[in-house]
C-alpha cells in the first residue's frame, strides 16, 4: 500500500478515534457524577463503555503514527516529533491501559474487594505513573504546537488549540485531584483538555486530502 493511502487511512482513524474518545469521556463524566464506583463497575454497560474508550485510544494511536511522514515533510522538526511521541504515550497509558483496567479489573474488584473502589487513597506508585502521563500530554502538546505557532506548519489555530489543551489538562487535574466527583461540571472540566487535544488531532485527519504547501509550510492533515 502506498504511503498516501496509509496516511489517508491514518487520518480516518484519527477522526474516528477522536469522536469515540470524546463521546467516551463525556459519557464517563456523566456516569461517575451520579453513580458510585462500585455500582458502576457491577453494571454490564461499564465494561462496554470502557472497551469503547480503549478502542478510541487505539484508533488515535494508529492515526497519530500516520502523522510522522507529514511532520517530517512539513518541517515540524525534532521537537514536534518528540511532542507527538509524548502525546502518544499519554493515550497509550490513559486511554488504553486505564480503560482496559476499568473494563476488566474494576468489575472483579467490585465483586471481590469493593472497599478498594471506595477509598480515596491512591498508591504512590500509581500517582507517579499518572503524573508522568499528565506531564507527557502537557509537554507533548506544547512541543507539537511550536511549529504551528512559528508558522512552519499551518494553520496556526492548531498550535493555539494544543496549548489550550495542555493548560486545561493541567487545570483539570488540579481541580479534580481526588478523581471523579459527584459534580458533573467538575468531571467534564477535568476531561476537557484531553478532549480538546484529541479533537485537534482528529480535525487534521479531516483535511488529509490536502497536499503540503509547495513552499514548505506544511498543511498538516
């Protein structure tokens, strides 16, 4: 299969992954604000919802890999490549690992050890990993935004949106340090940053059919 065809498939995967990820995060925000973790984990729909979230993250990862040739041809530079890798690490951990954990392990915990789902104390090791994933998303989005802000890639609004996604991700984690809340507004706000970053990646997939600018200013699909 030719490279343009692979990039086109990658763009479609990004679009679908962004839509699925956004729907999953909104639905999870609604459910966790109204039902306890134990009740949610015992519901058959909880496994389906998180498997859907993991599928969306996998699609995003597959589509994000297809961005590499465009970044190279468009002059994104080393910083953008590093940024893309960091964003991919966030989706791998937060999207794939945590959603599979919620889908496969939480139902068992709800049946055998429900007290583990009701406590607010998070193991220090998990806190470090969660913190590294958040740092990867924020720093990766900033690095990926640089070539757009400098005009090496177009359009500039992508860089602005990526910076906003990084800031909202950090702010959302600070206001929701104890995890899901009974407040729907708080839950939605804590997920707004990742939704925005996923939306930006998905939006570039829509423009996959547009070629790079001949003057080297890349129109990133």
